[in-house]
């Protein structure tokens, strides 16, 4: 990814985070859809069990929602 496109992606993501913080559920849904497969994949590698991985991914993203106020947009939401 080139630098300009990367910067645009970070700005787009930061804007979604700001909107989600303000209570925009659609903004968080876009973040969720962007990262759910990645989070699930990581959980699956850790648990080696699909149902446990689904639970793990749901819990991780629920925790992300709850901690959104503390998230610093200096890094990617995916981290």
C-alpha cells in the first residue's frame, strides 16, 4: 500500500472511531466488519476450536466497543 493510501485508510478509520465514540452504531459496525475475520482468525489459531474462536472474537470486539473512549487513534483499530 502506498503512503498516501495508507494515510487515507488511517484517517478513514480514525473518523469511524470518532463517530462510534459519539454513539454511531453504524460506524462501529463498519469497524466490526472490517476486522471480524482477522480477529476470528487469530482466535482460531489460539483456540483451535471454531466455536471457541467465535466466542473469543465476539468478546474481543465487545471489549473494543466498551473501551472505545480510551482508544488512541495513533495506531490502527485492528491492533
